[in-house]
């Protein structure tokens, strides 16, 4: 299974949706709360090419984007392969 990291904030509905999709798929992830730990926002921005908005999602170290991009990958049936899940999981 892939290593998934998500930079988020407790006040973010898009973060909640992204994490819900990952949990629904049974994917474990490492979460970094940029509200509680402001230094993580700077780290996130450096990794996400300056993007300040949360969530920012990384799969196996590669920047995927935010919630909309995660759901787009799901709709295109590409997310499971990125996550290392078998078809139909």
C-alpha cells in the first residue's frame, strides 16, 4: 500500500472529505495539522510548489493536489492504482 500524507486543518471541510474518502478505502495516512503546527504549513507550501490551501495530499512522496483532485482521480478510476489497492477493493 502507498504512503499517504495529508496536510490539513481541523476547520477545513475539504480536508474532512479527503480524509473520509481515504478512510472509506481503508487507506492509512499521516496527517499534519497546519493550524496546530504552523511550521508544517511552510513545509507543505515548499512541497506543494507554493500552494497555501489545505488539504494538500501526497502519495508516495508525489504531490497529488487537494480534495478535488483526489475525487477526480477516484472518478477516473485512477486512485486505487496510485494507492496500491487491487481493482475492486
